[in-house]
């Protein structure tokens, strides 16, 4: 008979644990386990293929080349509507936007099945279930970071220099990381009790993609409708990250504060939902 050993964690959960630094402190205790599981899952993705981890470099390069040829050369896409904008500029703008969005979408898509696919940990082991979302998000972010490094090298090769504002990119990577973990915690916990969540993920993700300025610049949105995009924090992250990376635009302090505040809010709320419900996972499953 299975023995569940999560009750003590649930009873020990206090309101003070909602503080972001307390959450990071709790996760830091499992840093070795998180690192081991993340590296294991990352390697396992391409373990059976001949090229192995080389695909992590080849696939982004292939996608960037397709964006350059199809959208930059054939369709002549532009984000700035400027004569100085080259096809590689548009390809990189599209690649950066999709990189941030796909990272979040991948974690949203995998979250509903995260607990169910690790039922052994839920029912039989004294295991910190909250790190499942962390390792899943870190695994996806390794791919995102590789894409950003390749984009940086491509930009340096094409332009011969990089804008100083590119130093803001790690900030946006951190923010999307916090949002992804918070969403993963919340969705993975709620999906244990409400199985319909898995069916809603795909249409919601598709809707969110078109509400973000990935394939179009913010300036193309009519002024009367622009507020729909401007209240979307994911859209702001993508637009600002693209501006910092390609166009040398420095974000305002207010923008940075709002984005960081929203990211921490999603992170804390997701953690709260997960910790308050995880003691019941075994009973439902």
C-alpha cells in the first residue's frame, strides 16, 4: 500500500512562505536534485539520435535561416518600416519574439500532465513535488538560452557590433522564467482536480500568441486597439526584449518595475496554489 508523506509540508506552510525570497530559499535546498534532474532530462531529449545535443544548435540555426530566407528575402518583412532595416534584422526580430513566446508556450503545454506523468513521486516517495515544475522550466530555458546565444552571434556577424542595451536581455529572461514557473505550478496543480484544463491550454496559447507582437510590430496596431496589447505583460516583455536586442532601445524604469512585479506575482501565486493543494494529489490520483 502506498504511503504518502506530504502532510507535514502542507501543515508547515505559512503565509510568510509567500515571500519570494522564502520560495527561493526553499528551492535552494534542493539545488543538487534540481540540477541533476534538469541535466538528465535535457540529455534524454536527444539521447537516441545520432547527433545528440548537436540538434540544440542545429535546429535554431535552421529556423533562423528559414526566417531569413522566407520572411526576410521573399516576403520582405519589416518591423521598423525603415530603409536601413535588412532581412537579417527582421529574421532576428521574429526569432527573438518566437523564442520568448515558445519558451512560455512549451511550459504551459506541459504543465497539465506534469503531476500525472510523475505519479510515482506523488504516491510512494517523500519527494519535493514543487521542483518538477522548476526542472521542466529550466530544461526548456536551456534551449531558449542557446537560441539567444546563436542570435547574438548572428547579430554580431551581420552588424559587426552589439548595442549596449543588450545587457537588459538577462532581465527579461529572468522575468519570463519566473512567469513560466508560476504558471507551471498553478496549472499542474489545478489539472489534478480539473482535467478539462488540458483541453483549454491549446486554444488559450494560440490566442495569447496572436495577442503578442511576434509577427508584427506594436506600431502596426491601431491606436484604438493598442491598449489590448499594452496590458499584456508577455507582449511587453517580447517587445522590450526585441528593442533592447536589436534596436538599442533602453527600457524605462517604470516598465522594468511593472514587468518584474508581475513576474513575481505570478511566481508567488503559482507557488501558493501548488503548496496548498499538493497534499491532496495522492487522494485524487
